[in-house]
C-alpha cells in the first residue's frame, strides 16, 4: 500500500491513509496524511501481544473464520462508520482499500463513494480459471481435478459467508440491501487491482472486466535498517536469507529448525525477525546471525537463496532478485504462493512439520541444483519486469474524474 502511496504523491496527488495506529510513522514518513481507526480495531504497535489475528492457533478453515470474525467482517460496521465520518470531514475522489476490509466497501457503497480494491497478494476471492485459494493447488490437469476445483471454489465462497451475518447487519444499518454471498460485495467496486505479477500467478487468458494485474509493489518499509554484513570481508561462504513473517504465526520452532539445519552446512545464514519474534527465543548456530530487521533488497542482492514462510511480499521480492527459495508455508495465502513457486521450479516447498534433516536436505539441493536457479532467474525476470512497468498509478487516475490533482484515501 505504501509503495502506491509514494507513487501517487510523486505524481502530485493528495493522499490520506486510514489504518492501524501503529502504521502512523511509515505513512507520514512516506508523505501521506494519516488517520487512525477510532471505532474499528487499531493496533497500537507491532508486538505479538497486540496482534489482532491469531489464526495460527486454529486448525484448518477455523483460522480464516477467526480472521473474518475479528477483522475482515466482524467489525464491518465499525470500519464503515470510521470511513463515513472521515469522508464527511473531508471528501475524496477515490477510496482505495484492501479486499479484506468489507466494512470500507460497505461504507463507500452506502454513500455513493467511488472505490476500488488493491489486493497486496493473489486474489483471495475466486476468479474463473484460477485455482481456489487455501490449500495451494496447481492448475487442474484432468476432468476430475476440474471438478474438485469447482467444489473447492464453492467451499471458499461458503467460507467467506461465515462473515455474511456481520456484513449484512452493517449493510442494513446503512440502508443497503443484504447480499446473498459475502464476495458479492466486490461488485460495488470500480476495479479490483491485484498487486502481484501475472507471470507469478496462475493467471487465466481472460480476466473478469474489473480485474487487473498491476505488478508487485515492493518499496522497502521506512523501519528497515541499512544492512551491513556482520561477517568479515573475504568470507565467501554463500549467504542465505531467512525471512518469515512480520506478524506472529507461532513460527519460532520452525525458525529454530532452519537454523539448526543450516548450522551444519558451509554457508552464512542471516535470519531477520521482523519484530514478530524475540531474538532471545532462538539459539543461533555459529554460522548464523540474527537481525531485528534489515533492508531485504540489499540482503537479497548479496544472497544466493531465500528461506521464507511464503508471504507474498517476500516471495515476489526474492523473485524480483532472481533468488531461488525454500518455502515453508504456515497458512493464509502462503500455501498458494508456495504452489506457484514450486510449479515453476523456482524453489522447493516443505511442510512446517518438516524435520531438521529434511530442511537440511532441501537447503543442500537449493544451493546445488542449477535447474532451480535457472527457473528462479526465468520467473524472476518476468516478475521484475511487471514490478518496473506497473500501471497502478495510471489505472487509479483513470478511475476518477479529476484535474491535475486528486485527493485519494487509502484504507487498510
């Protein structure tokens, strides 16, 4: 989102950001006006203790249902009231929001405010021709798989409908008719912009009219520290970056297995903690260094491979640097990102229950198999091109009837 904010500001637009209080510093550092949620959930900081969503504590679909309850749909009316109050205070030509915040879309529909979705990932809502999100499916190859995908797509619609009562309560409160399905809320949007690479996604030849790929938006966060190698000059062991989530997903045990697995290999291991894990919770091996955070672009330029949980930002950034990956997904969209990496041969995929020896074997293969490195370069070239030629500003400008300057509100 903040990459798009910076691009819009560079093009002379006025931009406000409505978000959690903990995002104020980054938003204002980018040059935007910041407005915190007041009725809706608003994290004061990024510590694990303030984490709103604890989907990692649930089994299977219950994790997404929990996220729907506590953020996506449960507080829909509160998000809607915050947005309406802000638009009454100061109108905007366009609202840009995450597809996960149903309340923002409801507010815009209720007051006739033009809005669009900016999805910082592959589409969470079903798109014809794209495998349904969740388990990490590859495109179907047989009639049986086509039927399975259709059944699972219906399951995804039903899963989102877990939030339908809260969504329709908010809609009725604001004078809107109820929806048959939660995902029908997207019909009110002017556009759905997917901030991912078409080359990365399992994209169909023809997209729905409102859907457009705008490439990954990958500026470094304002809090990322300048990276200086902690190893002495002349240490020519290959560098591997381990970058898991900036949100807590109970991944300490897996991080420790990665550290232990790499400890017996002739490499340097940099583990960035992202603020979600305390360094005291880990036991670094001799060849491992822990960093609270680091500018990943700089690290990836020096690294030969990346180990990640499969978050969209880390995966697409690694690909933009043409780096092969070991992906150990923990949920959310991570299985689906891992499936896209593995299907192109640009990396390896392991279950989070993988043993230390299995992780060690995967690391050895990742560093020695030239076909994986070549596939990462091929896919990475395409991802980097889409990142560099993103039409996101032009598409957003096309959605508003404005002169040289427009006022945009990004809510997420």
